[in-house]
């Protein structure tokens, strides 16, 4: 008797509302999802100087001092420039195609020092840093195209080619302690 | 023309919907996997600035965020610039050193992502950076949006 009865009405879970439940979950995750890739300007800070340690000696010609004040005015090695001119000027300084004795000896020795004031808005500081990064990016791109025929961005991270280009143009950027004037 | 009409009228057109739950489930799993639930509630206002020459950070798990911006006060008002790490505002800048040192022990390849409001002053940022240096958290990233 019992067996017969069981066979007759097969127990089934009603699955028609499954789609509704799935939709509800889907909508929840759609709303909460943030597919934002984090982007930004990467930098490696230098280790702090010990009390008794002298800063390492740097030749004056290898150092490019960039000063930005709170109004966004730029001084590069005591010469006033527009923010838009910084990139070209920096490329000239780093690459030094004409072997100017006042510009850096070689690209891997060039050091860019960015100094600003405490009152400077972050926006201006990042704009400045962006120009410096832009100069290095264009130089690396040019070197990569000349040697391997592809832009720098197309090289595999940590591949020999990538290492060679980064050795040619190491980003030596120093963020100086802000001054008061 | 008349022929067409007749044919249409005759046959019932229905899209088979039996595969719909499968499709929906697939989408659901995709979003479940890619979702990063918002972990912190911001107590400072952060309007990111824009930049052109930026890089993507692929490994999100290496990131630790530091927020700097004007404090959000009740009633839509903005206060002084403050530093927020995780869920709390850090009043004492000197405490950042220990906080970051602990994070660095957990994740030796730590990248500190600095999310700074575009109008905040550089002075506070440099104080934070000095602390990061002392904590040996040298890899930082200034979070910016892509310039359109």
C-alpha cells in the first residue's frame, strides 16, 4: 500500500521560483559591485636618514631641482617655467642629447627633486608629479621603440627587455621636505 | 504579403525560458566573484584628482588605504583635514607608524595607497609620508583617476 502511494505522486520541489530568487541575488550583487581598478602614481619612498648619516654626495649637474609653490608656479633650477613646459625641459635634462655640461651626465644618473610648500594643494603637487612621470614614460617609450619596436607598456613586466629599459631610465625622484617659502 | 500574415497568425511564438535560471545563475556567480564589498565608511571627504601617467594596481590584496581629506561633520559640513586609516580617524600622526608597521608584518609586500582629497594641503601628506618611511612602508601609490 505504502509503496504504491509513494510511486504515484513523485515528490518534486517546485523550481519555478528559482529564477526569481537568482534574479534577486543577481540584482543585489549588481548594485553592490564596484568594478573599479585602482589607478595611481606609484612611488617608492627612500629610507629615512640616520641621525649621524650624511646625505650621499650628488653632482650638481645631475640634480634637477623643481620647486612648486602653492599657486602652481614652477622653478626648475632657479628658472621659472610653465607647468606645461616642465615635461619637455625634463626630457632634455634627463636625456641630454647634446652633452650639455649643465645637464645630467647620463640618464641613469639624473635625479629629479620635487620640492613644494606645506600649503600647496594636493592637486598641484600631483599635476607636477604627473609631468615628471610623463617625461620618464615618453623617454622609456622612445627607447623601447628604438630597441624593440614596441612601446614600453607592451613589454612584459620583469622581462630582460623591461629590465634593460628601466636600467637605462631609472626613475630617481626625490620628494624633498617642504620648505616654508 | 498575405501569405506571410497567415503564417504568423497560425503558429504560436514562444521563447524557451527553461535555460533562463542557468543564465541568471552564471551571471550571479560572476558578480559574486568579482564583488568587493565596500569595507570602510569614509569619515573624510575624498575627491580624487586626475592624472595622465598612471599605472594600474593588479594585486588588490597588497593594498592598504590611507585617506586624507576634510572631516565630514554632521549637517553636510566639512571640518579640518584629517587622516583616516581603516575605520577610524587617526588624530595622532605618530600613531600611524605602529599601525603601518603591523600591516607590514602581515603583508610584507604592502603598497600604501594614499587617497587624498584634491584640495588638501601637502603638509599633512608629507607628515604621513615621514611616518610611512619610519615604518619602512616604502611602496606608496597616489590614487588618482584617469584624465579623460
